[in-house]
């Protein structure tokens, strides 16, 4: 198989799979409607946006020439977690955001990507790595804050 054909096929699979996980499944579960106003909805949306910022940092690194698999698992994990946290109004869903943040933070050190934070010679990789690194740390903190706020809002009812 030729390389351009494989790239187009992989991109189509990526879009269909991601669209199913990010769009179709949350829509089937919630219908995009929340039955009761949720007092802890804002921190969960912030957590979802922070995970999207981390994904944007990863995309900047990919565009700048970092070698990744055809379907980068880190990017898929960040996008799926962001969509779950942003669209599903479940009490403990911020645990997903905090856990993914911790997972990515550990993976950042285990994969040796920390070197990208210290080498400004490739500016796109450097900037993308810093965006991703800071966003992942903020996601962990925001996830913990959202979990605590959700717990407190349910215990006070």
C-alpha cells in the first residue's frame, strides 16, 4: 500500500473513531441535555478546556516534527477525557480528568519528553511541550478541586 493512501485511511479512521467516542457516545448517554441544573458544572467544563489545551500543545509538537504513531494515543486519551469531563454531568467524572492528567504527567517523565522542556533549539517542540506540561499540571489540580467541590456540594444537600 502506498504511503499517501495509508495516511488518508488512517486519518479517516481517526476522525470516525474520535467522532464516535467524543460525539456519538456522549450524545447517546445524555442527549446533550442536563435534567437538573448542576451546581458543579463550571469546574468540570474548565477541566475539559484545560485538557483540550494540553491536546493543543501535543498537536503543536506533532506539527513541529515530533515522531508519533499514526494514531497518537496521548492525543486520543486527552480528547476523550476532555469530552467526557465536559459533556457528562456525573458527580465523579472529574476523577477521569485528574487521573488522565496524572497518567500524562507520569508518561511525560517516563517517555523522556522532559528533555523537550529544556531544549529551545526546536522552538515548536519546545513551546508545545511547555503548553502540554503546564496544562497537564493544571488539569490535575483542577480535577482535584472539582472532585472536592462535587463532594462538598452533595454532602451539603
